[in-house]
């Protein structure tokens, strides 16, 4: 049985584990992304070295925030300086591979999550899938025949940056959890910092009309982005991820209705909506799957 180190680098925490080539975890843990002045590559190497002392590793799969140039260098093309100071330009794949002398794969976190859902999650068996993650911001990725579509500058799928109706706003300004909370807070004369998405849905279940309107606004605006996906890519499945999508019983019908309004039936007849099922494991599993593809390991 082959074992692989799988690592998910986020803004506040690095989640990691050891998994088999079938995607079964042997162990999982997490630690803060920034531990004093220690750099992200140093944190990653410390995790891998510790894991290698307990498992015979066949490779290392990493997913990370930021725009990533996959390939030999596994370069972080761009990452926000506020959250990841000095991270842009880091050739993370090369650093880890040369130190550990093992195959390494580095992929963007949303891309990896999409591939994970295709391999072991909500889009399993689909020939094409688009995943959108809804949180403070919006992320997206298109997977075709089990391969990520990266785009010419490795930023394909960034649906959050779609411009709306010739306005200055972009989609994530009006279709993110942040936008829903902002609208609900304004209608209740509160600061957005006082609210969570879960509170807004709790209010809606109690019949709060302003909360219902904020949720409807989220669904309407997000539906516009999903309609564009249907028209441009015609995927077999659209996977909806992110914390707010745990409210699938509320958002599912609203999004289905919005797509019925916006997309010609012939263009959407074979596209279904699905809610992500892998949670925090999606990125690690997707990065592992991409590594197995890179190393030509047969997987089911």
C-alpha cells in the first residue's frame, strides 16, 4: 500500500494528512499557517519530514491558496500579500521535491477541491464538472474528463471576478456569503461583524422577512453566475461548495428556480446541481489525484 503526504495551505491553518492512493486517510491533523517567523515552505517541510518518519511516502500532494503554476516548479504565481506576505513567486514544488527527493504536485486549492469532488465526491462519474465555492469570496474551477482546465495564465474558472451588467461590481460583491451578511446586517441596523451566515438562515426559518430577502438576493445573484457557466461550459454537473452551501435544503430550490428563469431548457437539460460532500478533505484528495495522474498511477 502506497502512502502519500497531502497538505492543504489556507490563510489561517494548514490541514494535512497521510492518505493511500485510494484516497483513504491514515491520519489527519492541522496547525497554524504562520508559526512565528517560519516560512510556509519550512512549515510544509517540517510536516512532511515528521510524516516520513512514520510512513514510507511515495509522494507529496499540496493544494494552496493563490494562483499556482502547476508543473516542475509548483510556483505560487500570486498570493495576496496581506494574508501571505512574501509567498508570491515561491517555487514550492521545487523546494519540497529537492529537499525530500520525492514526486511533488502543487495545485490551487479550489482547483484541487473540484478535482477531489470529481474523484471521490459529488461529481463522481461525471465527464465534466464546474465547482463553485461560496464563502467570503467566490472561487471556481472547470474539470473535463478528470483534468483541470487551468487557462493560459492558470486562472481559469475565477467566476467571482465576472463583471455584472457593465457595472463596477463583480459577482462576488453580490453573490458571496459576505454580501448576504452585509444585506441582512443593513436591514437590521447591525454591523456585518455581528452576524454569521448561520444566523441569517436561523432568522429566515423564524420568518424574518429581511433575512429571507438577503438569502433570496444571494440565490438570485449566484444564479446569474451559474447561468453563465451553463451557457459557456454546459457541464454535466455544477458542484456547490463552501460553508453556506450546508444550507442546501434552502438554497437548492432557489437556485434551481433561478436557473429555470435564466437558461434555455435545451442548454441545461443535462446539467444538474450537486452540493459538495467532501468538506475540508476535498482539496487534499484532489491534489492527491492530480499527483497520481502526474505519476501515471492507476486509480479507480
